């Protein structure tokens, strides 16, 4: 999880890595409602502390990055919001 957390701090130019990190966390968070194969066993056994940690990690998406323009931050915030809405599809 710490590696994924680091991935969430990468520059916005690494959008594929950021998107994959968010999608992985969203997939793992579905353990609160359904059991799916592929979710790590520790998360399946005791999901709440892990989901809380994942939510804290997701705040790294909003860290100011060096030479990041306001428009880029705003656009990425919208993308993140849309990804969160996709959680309803799980």
C-alpha cells in the first residue's frame, strides 16, 4: 500500500500511474460491500483499517506539485471526482 501511496504523489504527467493507483484502491474498497477475488487477504479479513488508510492516501492526489498550474489542478480534481463516482459501478 505504501508503494501505491507514493504513486499517488507522482506528477500529473504520470496520469496512467495515478489512474491505476486510484482504480486499484477503489477496487479494494469494494471489500466493504462484496467479496471479490484478487483482493489481498489482510484487507478481506479486516477491511476497515485498510480502507481508512486508503482514503488517507487518496488525499495525496491534491498535494501541490512543483510547477503545477491552477487549471491542471482543477482539471485533475474533476477527474478524481469522476473516478470516485465510478465506485458506484463496483
